[in-house]
C-alpha cells in the first residue's frame, strides 16, 4: 500500500512593493504544484499589514484553487472591527485562520487590543463560527514567557478554547519539537502539532529573526554557516541540505506534516520537497511556469 503524502502548508507575507507582489505571485504559482493543504498569509505587528493581508488572501482565493488561511491578531483591532474582518473573510470563501496574540509595533507599546490573550481570540472565533482555527506554539518556548511551564499552560489554554491544530515556530533542533509534543500530550492535548521549518538559505537574516523569536540555532549549524560568510550560494545549498534532513527526520518520527516559512521564495521549498521525494509532479514544470529568483 502506498504511504499517504504528509499534509504540507506554506506561509507568505504581504509584500510592500510592486516587485515584491510580482515575486509573490510567481512563488505562489510555482509552489501550487506541490498541492499544499493550505497557504497562510501573515499579519504584521499591530496590524501593520492588515489591508495587505486581506488583499493577498482574497487574491489567492480568486485566482487559484488553494485554500487560504490568513493570520488574525488580537492587536490593532476593536472587537467590532475584528468581527467585521472575519465576516469579510468568511464571505470571501475563507474557512480557516491562524489565531495569534500578535505583537505591538515598536513605537506603540500600548496599541489597542481586541483581546489580551490568544485563547480569548480563539474562543471569540469559535463562537462566531465558520472557521477551522490554528494557533502558534513554541517548542523552545516563547521569549516572553516567564517559565517553560507558563508557556505550556498558555498553549493548553488556546487548545481548550477551541483550536483545531497548532503550528510551531520554526526550529533547528528536532529534539525540542519531540520534547514539546511529549509534554503537551501528557497535559491532555491531542490535536495535531505541525512543525514549522525555515530553510536557512540566508544565515544572517535568519540569525536576526531568531534573536527576536527565541529560535535557537545549534552551534554545529552556526559553525558550518559561518565558514560560508559572504558566499550566499554556499549558504543556500547548506541550508537546503539541513532543512531536507530535518524534514525527513520529522516525518519519519511521526510529525503530521510540514509548514514551510517560505519568505516569499519558492526555490528553497521546491528543493527540499524534491530531496524528500514529495513532489507530485516534475518540479521542472514549476520552475518553467514562473521566474524564480
């Protein structure tokens, strides 16, 4: 009997320039051949990309056969505005969202919030109805959590409020994912926990992201990457190789799927799936159908 294909999803962010919009459209076209379960669209700090997120999500619904899962944040909304946006998404044919607490803009620490915590947002969306709800989790623990136990308890509250599944922050040590899953299973969580992966094709960029979100870059990866400082091509090759090995290990050990943080680029994800043997069609078709950069 043929093994079922793992459930995969891809994450995009709203671009700020016409060039970025063009590249995102090409990326979506290229990655659609991998037949993801859904694609998600992020939501900037404090709602900074609110309109862009809505327009990108709506365009994907109109122009592709892909299921779209926009991010929805507590911050930057009133409760009424949040309800109106969710109704707009529902009327556009969108049936799933990622519910997040969100981050206030750096210059607006007291930005308005529809809710203080993500579990309250999950409960609100569940009561409104019509959406499958994903939430975030942190195998290496949220950087603002007072203790690991507090972070685990916060996650369990989101699940009990009505979340259908969780998507992890990206990580580079699979052991942290396995430990996290084991601990929350003991706490009664049975919903899928999908690992999020970000191929480290630009080490300096990922290192900056990781300082902010708390994702640890293991020493053996840092040492390998640092020997290629100034050689972007070599960093990309190493990053794709490491991501492929990481994904293979996760799937072999029971992960329910993969969520790829694409940074609006198709080629690294295409290469990882090529290495895993998960492409459903020859990837030459994806590369020829879009100008990948």
